[in-house]
């Protein structure tokens, strides 16, 4: 797990950039999880009346969840991993067949990939003292791809004569908010506050 952050600024601008990388090896054969991420945050005072800011987060993850938990629980422990011919054993009993958990993790391909972008940008303008307009725009993008392949070296592939699945999901969300506020204090005792939002 690695993370690097750089930040700084002055009276006019503040910035922060951060990147991270995570690599976890699963306890099951050929399973694991990887994630990459990049984050940035910038706030800038353009002049005495105008401010601008942006937030952005980009991430990508790759996961192979493994597939042998149930097979390992149901498999008869007296059977060897491979039979006399060198093929991976299919565990059978009078009522069902159970796939070989070792062969499943070696040859059953499952990849779950997810990418996302979360972004937000805002601008703030003060027309006169106390009267401020703030516009905020955000967008979220998600892209999910799940792929699997069962060859004839495992039970599921034998039963279906090999099977492959590709599942893609894409979504996009956005929002926009505009607020106009007026804040005025009279005689330092009676604040007047107006708020409009769209």
C-alpha cells in the first residue's frame, strides 16, 4: 500500500495532489485486489471578488475474487487433486458432482474491473459587499466490466462446453446548484440574511 501527497499554497491559492496504489494478494489461489487512485483539490482566489475551486478523484480497481470456497467445502477429502491420468479430479457422489477447487482457481478466469471519476467545480462571485453568487457543478462517472471464462478443464466448462460472459455497466450522474446569498449586519446587532437557491 503506497500513498504520496503533495500540498501547498499561499494567500491566493491552495493545492493538494495525492496518489495511492494498493496491491492485496488473496489467501485463495490466484485471487487478489489492486486499486489505483488520484486525487486533486485546488482553491484559488482570482481577485477580491472571484474565487474558483475544483475537486477531482479518479480511481481504478482490478479484482479476481477466486471461486473455490464452496467447492473446497463440498469436496470429498479422500479424492486426490489429480487422477491417475493426470487430469484434475471431478468429485462425485451418488447425488451430485463437485468441481475441483484447485482446478477452478487455476483455470476459471474472473476479472472484475471498476473505474470511477468524481469531479466537482465551483465558482463564487461577490457583486457587492455581502451579496455572493456561488455556482457548483458536479459529475460522477462509473464504468464496471466483469469478465469470466470457464474452460473444459473444470466442471462448469464441461457441462456447458466452455462458457464466457462479458458484463459492462456504465453510468453518468451530474448535478448543478446555484445559490445567491446576502448577508448584512446593521448596528452590529441585527444581522439580515437572505438566501436563494436553484
